C-alpha cells in the first residue's frame, strides 16, 4: 500500500508553483512545464533528467507503480497528493492522477543542423497548440529527425501541445523561436531541400513521388491552420507542393496534410536510391 497523501492543501507552495506553469510567462521564467497523464510522465521519466517533480494521487501511484518507482530511482521528488490537489494543478477536465513538472527539452537550432537531418518538419505560423502537438507526433511516427517551431508559432510547452504530442515531445529534437528565414536558409545550407506544403501549390505530391525527387534530405514547411503560408514564406521554399485531393473533400486539415507529406518523404527516402538507404548501406 502507498502512504496517505502528503499534500493536503492546494495552497501548498509546491502546488502553487506547479499551478503557475499553466501560464506561458511563468513557464518561460522557470524553464519548466507540465506533463499530464501516465504516457507523458512515463516518457519524461525516461528522458534524461527532464522530470523534475511528480505529483500523484494514491490511486494513480498504485496503478502506475512502475512510473513512480522509475521517478524515485532517478532522484525525482514524488508528492502523494489528494485528488483536489491534482485537479488544482491539472489543465484537463478529467485529470488522470499524474502531473509531472518537467525541464525544458528544446534543442538549439544549430545542433539540429550539425546533425545533418534527413527529414524535418517546420511549423511556421501554426497557432493551435493541439495541431502543433499532433504534427510533432506525426513527425516522430514518420521517423523525422527534428521539428522546428518558428517564432510566429505557438508555444511548444502549452499544455494542449504537450498532451497532443502524446510523449513524442521527448523523442526527437525540437527547436523553438527560429525565424522562418533562418530556418529555411540554415536547412538549405545543410543540404536539405525545403518544400512548402500548400493546397494551391504548383507541384503535385504524387507527381513529385513519381518523378523520384523525394528521396533526398527534405524539410516540410507547414503553415497556419486557417490561411496557410504567406506568399513571402512560400517564396523561400525550393518548391510549393500540394497534396492531391482525389475525392470531393474541400481540403485536408493541417495535421492530416502533414502526416501525408512526412510519410511520403519517409517512404521515398527508404526506397532504392533514397538517402536513408544510402546512409544505412
């Protein structure tokens, strides 16, 4: 059995400090953010010294004893808390009993470039945190080596973005606050072809695949959910590519289009002659 809750009052200084991380200015000042639920906390606990502090209800501590054990073995301070405390810290309607306080995990853009990435997702002007987290998850699933959020995009550590990434935030390097001009120029200098994803693009994704042009290192630039990419951003890219609509749908949402583009590149890179086949040979 787990001991009785040790944090009874939501007015505890530790609880108050964690609760403040729901606001961007406090996250930036402390360089800390919240990861909620067993999946996110488990991933954070396995990512170096990212997990700084953990709050758990007695029920959650018993159910997820492996997570609690891993956190304690790593020297993380674990607080057993009343459900009211978890509800007070959490930003979700139905908390799952675990809330981790994590250190920022973003990677300097120059380090990403130095690693010579072969597949990168660039989020330019993406404002919805749920979409940002979902695209990050898609990039992770497709095997991308990095994600870049420009200075015009949403905060990576917004609780909704963290939840939508479902742990992928801890799996691959993510750079934040990079001006889109610098992102494109840096990637191009690193030998990466930069493609802007846009529904009105001159180039068709299927045609690009058929032409065999997708096998090299590639960065996809994804724009705002409502109005896509501005002309000046499209002009920075080597090509503007549209996902073909074969049925009657008016368009694809951002996350769906990102998944299609990233998987198309991943498949092409793994085909004969693709950069991944050459690298792994």
